[in-house]
C-alpha cells in the first residue's frame, strides 16, 4: 500500500501534516502552520522535493541519535523525521520518504 498525508489541526488552532508509509508509520512530520492553505502548500512542497537526494540534510541529535530534515529549494525545513537507532535506519527512512512523498492521497483529519 502506498503512503499518504494526514492533515490535522491542533488544540491551538494550528495545522500540521504527517507523511505516513504504507504500514501507517509516521515517516515525516511538518512544522505547525497558522492556516490550512499554508499546510497544503507544505504538502505540495514535500511532494515536489522528496524525490531529490539534495533536499535531505542528515543530522545527529544531541543525544547522538541520527535523524533528517527535508528541505525546500530555498533551504527551509519542510519536514523532519523521528530519531533513529542507527545511520542505516535513518537512511532507510529517507528512502521511504522518497518513495511515499510524491503521494497525492491526503486524509483530512480537521473535520
């Protein structure tokens, strides 16, 4: 099964989205947006940028765990991953975002 986006609204009325893999695991989380339109533009940016190797910044958290950020052409972060147990697991996460990111399925959780 292909991945999908879930668009949701937080208790403080801000929007965010997550990208889920076909197994329903969250593989990318967005920042919070003040408008639905901005969140939808964020999804479009992930769809456009996720297939491109150059858009991934491989990072290491203060606790030593690897993670990644997906960046737009203007270098702004459009999504970040969970922390992984190893660099190999992080790299597999990147591959999953590259595969699932172009999905056009958006499940609206805001209603």
